C-alpha cells in the first residue's frame, strides 16, 4: 500500500485518504448515505401515517446504524 492510501471499509479498494468519507471510498460512501437517507424517508412516512410500529422498527434500524458507525469510528481512532 502506498503512503497516504487506505483500504475502503466497504469494498476494500485502495483509496487516497483525502477521498475517504468515514473510511469509505466515494462510491461506497454514496451507497452508505443513500441507505441512511432511505431509512429516514421511511421513518418520516411512518410517523406521518401514524404507524407507531413501523416507525419504531425503522428508528431501531437507524439507531443500530448510528451505533455501528460510532463503534467503527472509535475503533479507527485507536488504530495508529
């Protein structure tokens, strides 16, 4: 691996560190953001429809996603 490059945590591609977003290469970052955006749209639709069960399930998905990211970022800070 060249200096200034790391592997994408999504696809494993060697990527310039300046291009990484939370450890993802630009294409994986787009997919990652799109997934979270879709969760948010589903949550807002469920809340607007008054569907507490669905909004609770989607809120749990978002929470697990956020927890996963916190753990990954915390682990990344420890590695030097």
